[in-house]
C-alpha cells in the first residue's frame, strides 16, 4: 500500500482506546494486538488511552483488568496510564479542560448549539419519522434559538445537550483495508457531541485526543466504520487533520453471531485463570482476521511482528473457534519442560483441594503466586506426602492430553484419593458378564501380587499382564486391561494401566482392584 511505503520508521503513532466498562474481552485484545504489531513493524509508538467518559459505567477495576490483560499478553505500550508520555493525561476523565477549550471554540463559531428538547419530544419526533419510513434524525428545532432564549433557558437551569451542526455533503474516506468508503451526512442529523460543557461524548473526545496525541493511524473494529464520517466532519469543523483509518473485520461465534463484551464470553484474564498460555492466545488472536498466506499456523509474538502486513488482513468476518484455541494451547503445553509444566499445574491442584504445601515438613519452604519454592506437598484427603518429583511423573502421563492447566485436576485426581467413586458398569468391557469381570479382577490381583516391590515398574507390570492376557486366550486385550484401567482410575479415559499402576505402587494398585471387586454383584 502506497500510504505505508511513504512512512518513515518511527513516525507512526497508534492507540488502543478501551472503555473501562467491563473486563478486557477478545475483541479488544485482537484490536490491541494488531495495533501493537503495526507499531512494532514500523518502529512506531503504541499508546494506551482510557476512554472513560461514560462516568456511570466506567470503573477503575476494569481499567486495572485491561492493563493486567495487556501485560499478560506481552503487548507493551510506550505511553499511557502509569507510563510517562508528553501527550498525557491518558484518561479522558482527566482531560476535561482540554475538551472544554474545543467545545467553547465550536460554540463561539456556532458550529455546535444548545438543544433544550425534552426526551419526550425527541422520542415523539423519532416515532413520527419511523412511521413515515424515514430514518430518525433530529428535527433541528433548537438550531436557531436566539441568544435571549438560550440565556433564559440556562438561567432557568433547563437541561440541555450540545449538538453539532451537520453539513449536508458526501463524506469520503479511504480505509487502508477496504478502500474508498462514502457516506451521505444528511442521514446523520445534528448529533449530540456533549451532554453539557463538562461532559463531552465519544465522537468528539476521540477526535480531539487523536489530534492532541498526534495519532497517525486508527486501527479499530469494523463496528466503528459509521463513526468515521462523523469524526471526519468534526475534525473539519475544528480545522484539524484526521488520521488514516483501518477497520478490522468483526469476530463471530460459531453461530455467526457477533461477539462482544456484553455477551457472556470469557475475559482475557479468565483465559489466564483457566490455564491458557499468553503465547497461545496471541497466536490465536492473530489468526482472527489475518492470513499469513501459507499453511503455517504457529507464530510467536516476534515472528508475528516480522511477518505482519496490512495487506494480509482479511475483510470478511473472523470466526472464533474455541477448539482451535484449545489445539494451539495444547501445542504450546507440549513444548514446555516437564518441571515448568508441573510448576504451572500445581496451583490448580491446590485450588481444587487435591494437594497442599507441606510446610510442616519443610519449615523454610513456601508456595507463592504460582511459584514452587517448596518441593514437598501432601494429599488433602489422605495426608500422604507427595514430592515435586512424584508430581512430575504423574503430570508427565498427561502432558500430551492437556489442553489447558485447569484440566489437570480432573485428569489426575484419582492419584490423590483413597476411594474412587464410579459405577460398576465402568468395569465392563463390551459384553462381559459380572462373573467374567470378577474372574478377571481376581486373576489381575493374584498375578500382580506375585511381583516383588523391587520389580514394580511399568515394564515388568506390562510383561506379566500381557502374558496373562495370552493365557486367557482372548484376542482382545481390552478384556483384561479395560477392567484394570477402570479399577485404577475410575475414569472412562486415562493414561495406560501399566503407567498408572507403576505410579500408584503395588499396595494401592492391589487395594483398588479389591475395591473394584466389591462393586460387582453376582
């Protein structure tokens, strides 16, 4: 794109401008990522601006959530709340004096005017226009009020808003992704730009801040396209230059409905709490509307910066597929070293009350904020000690199956329980009778009981049991191994029975086979 080729390194300034009215959601995270990649690609500056003009809905906790989410994703901004910059403050609620200056300028030049119409009057006119098949727009009833009428209304403290005198013209602008876009401004009517002199609204504050903060490019969601011609007209009225625009495709759910933060979709920090990796979420978000032009699907943040280009952004909507995210997260989990994966999983085992730090056994150890400083734990149910090394061996069985850290407790909880809760039907392989199940469990118990503790390894257990399977004369090994797997794990899906038996140890293995036999009624 010619517009981008003319840009010198370091000139670009882009901004992320979230409203702190809810937790950071996927749509904003994707927009933040594309702004970050664009800035990094052209050695530009990324600004975080908090658009908190909606006083009733904006909350500090959501601002904190947004900043924590950006930090977790690794999307570092160079200017913003808490980061020095010469164009601050970076919260709109702290920029009221700046807005008042521009509002007064527009008032003095009669480009905006006081509107004292009541909500009832506005609603009646709206309904009338709709009834005759016209788009709802303001009647301009207050557009030509005299100075005396305005002063009298203000003196009587009559509520008002400030409306922008919309010129009737075709507004054309070039979107870097979509090309030429045109709107007819007469369809807008005289829009409200401020509730009063101290309460400007989104379209005006955005135009002012983008100018004051020297923003060169605005990269935002497609839903903002209708705001663009209005903001261009406001900029013209103020005599200021507008940035270049790029509107990203919408994100849809699998049902093709648009995702938004008002829907019940997980926030970014909820993904973190569930055990998704930031690198996986970044990789996933990049592919929502950006096509690298090859079959490659795995991208680090660094490789995204290197390969990112505006030309590869898609115009059509992107579909959020949670299975794809799980697949990506599972891929990155499999790349982790076993000791680091164990550290990541331990907080979830503690949270689900399967284990707890064994501080009384290790007086100088601590477990803090997901960092393993102790290597000794104990099972919550039985009080048995379990070392970090033992946890590593258990988690090793499930690294290839794990899609997110929060799944680990459900996968391996049977290792830490004294008694498993499952139906006797789980022990049945295909059409086995109760007598056959009990007979198999008896043979398993007798065979495994003969193994010495020193020989209790996956290899030895496998050899004796496969030999037993041959002696039973059954071609299907599931006849022997399925009841064993079910007895040891109490689950329909688990790691192999030889591996589980090795980690449980001889005593627990035989005890679980005994308890399984008690479930079978003959």
